[in-house]
C-alpha cells in the first residue's frame, strides 16, 4: 500500500475467463425444428382467437389490469423497502458498485463478530484461486485490470508517428513476449550471448570444474556485474540522498538481496531442496555435466546460505540506530579483502580520496561479518556465486527450458507458478526503465485527464483533518507537536503523473541512450539493466532535485518518500475500485482516501518519525513523547502477534509488520474522520441500492474492508506471513478495525463482541 502480445507466451492471467456460446452457432440447428414443432399449435390458436374476438378483448383487458396492479404492488414494495428513491444513487456506476459490494458480503454474519466474513465472505466463495496461481484478492484483481490495460496498449503496432521512447517501449515488450524467443535459432543466439558475457570472467566455474581459472579480481568482478547487470551479490550499492543532509547524493551501502528473498527461506529444508533442484536444472541446461552439477551448485549454495546467515531481515532497531557515515579509508579497514579504491574507480570513473566521508552504511555489522566470510571461501566459489546470481536473474529472459525450471521452483515454494511471461516483461522489466513512456501511453488512452484536480479536495480534507488531530492529541509535548505539525504541513504531494508526462521532447531525451531492437530479447534486457545503473551512478555528487518523480507513475502502488517528506499516488492507483469521481464519498474516502491517509501516516511510523519536516534524519521527539510512542508501538506489535491465521495455524509476526500496521490503523481512522468532516460540509449523500439500510459511516468501513478480500494457497500464505512486511488480508482488515473506537460505535458492537476488544492500540 506491492505487479503480453499476441503470442502463445501470453497464456497466463490472474483473471478467469467466462466463455459465452454464440446464439448463431448454438441455436441455428434448433431453429427449424422449433418452428416446425410449434407451427400447428400456433396456427390453431390464431384461428381460434380470430373467431372469438370478444373473448380475446376481455382477456387482453384482464391481462392489462393484472399487469397494472402487479406494477403498482412492485413499486409500492420498492418504495417501502428501499426508502424514497431520491435518496438512492441510481447512476450506472452506483448500480454496478452496489452489486459488486453486496455480492461480496455475507450479510448472515454478525459484523461485530467477524467483520472480514461479513464484508468478504461471499467474495471469497465466488473467487476461488485459478489453477496455477497462489493468491487471488480484490486488490490483485484491480492491479490485474491495470496491467491488462497496459498490455493491450503495448500490443498495438509500433507507429512511426509515435515518440521514439514509445517505439522503444513497444519494441522491447513485443520482442519480450514473442514466441520467436523459443525458436532454435534465437535460443542458440541467446545462449551464446550469455556465454560471451560469462567468459569475460573466466566462464561459469561449474562448466570447467577444478580447471577453472579466474580472469578478474574480486573488486573488478563486483564492479562490472553491478554496472552491466545491476547485480550486487555481496552488498547493495546505490547513489541516494544522504539521510542526514538530503540535499546531496552520497554512496549508500546495505546488505544484498537474496534470490529466495528472505534469510529464513534458507533455513527451510523444503525450500532449499527445491532451490537446489532449480540450480541444478539451470546448470545442466547451460552445459554443466549432469554428474557434477549437484556438487558444483551445492558449493555455490553453501556460500549463499552463509550470506543469508549474516543478514538481518527483521531488525528491531530503527533507521536512526543503523545510520553510519564513514570515509573510503574506514570502509577499507572494515572490509580489507576488497580494494575499495579500485572498485569505486571502476563504478564512478573517478578517484575518491581515502579520507573523504562519502559513504553511508546501513549494515555495519553485516559488512564486518562479510570480511570474515570472504576469508573463508576461495575466489572460484565467490565468482561462481556472483555469476550464478547473474544467470538466475536472467532465467525468465532465457529459453523455455530455463523458464520451466523457474516455474517449477515457484510451484514448489509458493504452491503455484509465477506470473505469465507478459507480466514479467511488463512489471519486472519495462515498468522501471520505461515508466515515463508507459505514463504517456496511458494518458493518451484516457479521455479524462482531470484526476489530479479531482483528488485535491480529498487530499486537502485529509490533510486538514490530520492537522487538527495533531493539535488535539494529548500524548505529544508542545515542542514535539509543533514539529509534527510543521512536518505534516510541509509534506509535498506527487499525484497521478508528472507535469512533463506528455512532453514528447523530454520523453525522447530521457530515453535517447537506450538501444532496443527486435533481433534479440536478452540483448535488450542487458541494455535496460545497464541503463538503469548508469542513470543512478550519474547522480553521484549532484544536488538532489526534490521535485523530480523518483518512482514510476505507471505502477499500481502508493509510497511515502521520507527524504522528500512526500506522498506519491501514481495514476495507476486512481482507477475505479479504488477511485472514481462518480462514486459516493463513503467509497472514495474508504478506499483511495485510506490509501492517501496511510501514506501520510508513514511519515510518522516506526522509521518515518525520525525524519524531520525537511526530510532529514533528526531526533526531533523529546524523551517523554518518544516513550509514549514506543508504548503504543509495543501495543500494536503485541496485538498482531496474537493473531493466528487459522488456515495454516501460523502466528503472525507483529514486529516485522509494525510500520505497515501503524499506517493501516492510523490511516483508516484518519480517512474516516476526514469523511465525517466531508459530511458536515456537504450533508448526507445518496445511498446505494440494496445497501440503503447501512449508514454512510457503516458503508465507509464496508468499502474500506473490501480492499482486502482474498484467498491464499497454504504455501503462499505461510511464505507471506514469514517474509512480508504487510499483514495478510484477513488480519490486515481486522487489525485496523480492532483498534478503532469509531468502528465499534458505528456498528454498535457490544463490549464483549470479538470485533470490539477492550484494549485498542491507537496512534493519533
């Protein structure tokens, strides 16, 4: 609050398809038979009525009278059942919304006992997980609709009249999903391209066994892989704003990502077995001798597990505790096995003096442990691991044999296959590099581009409500409250898309150095990866432009940027389900309003609260207020840690998800208060048919809750509980409402009701 051209590659979709038989084919064969069957009775009836005109007239009059009486009875019933018609919203949008909302609910359930089942019970029943998928949710369906729209736009022919950047985007996408990728000629060319890149470092060690010889030092290997493939096997390096002085870009070093993402995955016997089988399958497809492949890949896996063992996925400390600014010389003393002067010279094309404090570490302990780990392993093993990470990252872009091995890994670890190739091409490859081009295409396809202006009233209302909430709270001291209010008031907004999104000259310049062609997809991917790294490296030592969009406006996600003290609501988040100007405001505030409020609260969550009104890391909370906040945070951690997901009998980890839970709880409350303020100004609004027996305030909570309707396969649910920073659907909804006094009041829940616990953890 974190996702396919005309080809056989575009075969997977999150949405189920309903096939409707055409009447032209289904009934043509029966038309003649039906006519013949009824011909004689029809003619007989016609003759009889013609001979009895008086009887016919009486019957017709009686039929009309009965119709009129039935119509009046129906209208009376409708009037008494649905209340006066002028209070209902009967626009097409409202009728569709009402049907979707009502059909998702299980109204036989007491909302005070299980609000998830009440709001989503029938949605879950009517939306089983499609074969080959591991999860299905209302929000995922929304994301899928947006993705399908982009895929449709990208499948269209490349036109000479389009901006060059758009032509490159379409060329990339259509090459990515082309079935020609799996032709023998293209497969062979792709294989040789990959081998040529690997050979520059002595080749992939398992292909050569003990005969392998290194062609590169460790620091040169790491620097080159970062620049050309955006792969950082031992540590993550990027140019970013200095958290203590966010007007300047510095070098930020953190622990690396892992192929299995979470360190805990490397402690799971089942996942490790599946991963090793995947590694062996890929190695043999590359040409590694089958008799040696398992032992060779086990050697690499042992090193990867050692990396996982020194990472800290779930730190209990805060961003303030981890920040450490050091010089290149100090980094050299910490990790002596890497020549950092050489490494930085290759990456940044300049000499950085040893005494220059230009590096910010967020993983000091990890880097100290890394030095000891490097001393334990030889260069062959470390090169093998580094090149394996390159190969593994490119598997979805290789031939069908490699992709099938990847699908099998996903099936074994998540219970289902990965997204189809079209989704990979769009979300994992094109989205970041071509974000501006995708936004351009999207805006050109829409008739209404006033979304930013439409949302302003909602945003301003939520913000002003938050200001008043800060002023009224009693747990902040006056000094802290003053800074909190300043931070809220200075928070900037990036809504929908950048102003230059339709500027074709700007668009073409931003993609001018990117080489994309129809001849080979793997070459295109490598060009994309290198281009993204070069763009980031070019920011080094340059001042930070706080007005520049730093995320894709095409993605379906919302963000809070602590360095800019800014919320980001991309245009992909402003489509129906989450938002439409034609929705009632209890839906607008319950959905997109909650998203906006959620991101605002991130500025005051576990880590966001350590950044001041200018986006700099700064301890602006006094001890008294800080102690009170920590107590509330502890309450929230305990609340979520006491939830057990019955489906897999697994307890949630409230510490891992605490920042998101804070934003969920406080964001929902803030959006509700803003909606109440809207009602005070505008008065009651029309209700939805079928749902008019619920108040506007109750409908707010129903609309909010239906964002989180969803089903999981057991394997995926276990993995998400263990690894993800968001609470899974059911308790993401229930957790927010358990802490809401407003919810309990609105639904008149008794004191002993399950949805009205005695202890409520509130932040603002």
